[in-house]
C-alpha cells in the first residue's frame, strides 16, 4: 500500500475528526507529527480533538506546540484566545484574537471575539 502524503494524512485526520472518530483521528495526527515536516498541523489536529472533549489544558499545550513550529497559524492563535477567554484571561484572549486577525484579516470569528473581549476589558 502506498504511503500517504502529509497533506493526505491531514485531510484524512480532519475527515475522521468530523465523523467523531476520535481515536483514529488522533492516530492520524500523531503519524503526521512523527513525519516531522508538517508536525504543526498534527499538533493543531490533536488540539481540536482535545477541545471537542473539553480538555482545555491539553488543547492549550498542543496549540502552543503548533504556534511554536508555525507562528503564522491564525486558527491556532484563535483557539488559544478561546481557551484564555473561557479561563477569564481577557487580556491574553484579546492579544491572541488580535494576532489571529493580523495573520488573517478575514478571520470573522476572531474579529467578533476580539470586539467582545475588548468590550469586557473596557
């Protein structure tokens, strides 16, 4: 059997995630990390699984690993903002949403959350 490319692995992991096939999705993302080239996408995928299970602490670690490897990952910064917001860390949340917007000015969810946390802060 032909080995899947990293892009195929990522897409397969996302499809499994959407089907709530958590274990298989996790295994796929772990394989992506082991391949090394697109490890940040593997960490991001695992973070989404952890978020789906409300495991915010582990999701935060995975997202931090993702942005350490790929600082321009707007969605990872957005979800770090979401975790900070839930934890009541509104200044941190605003900074993460702002960074997500800087990286992707069309990120509608980040724009809405940025406005909401800034309204709370002020």
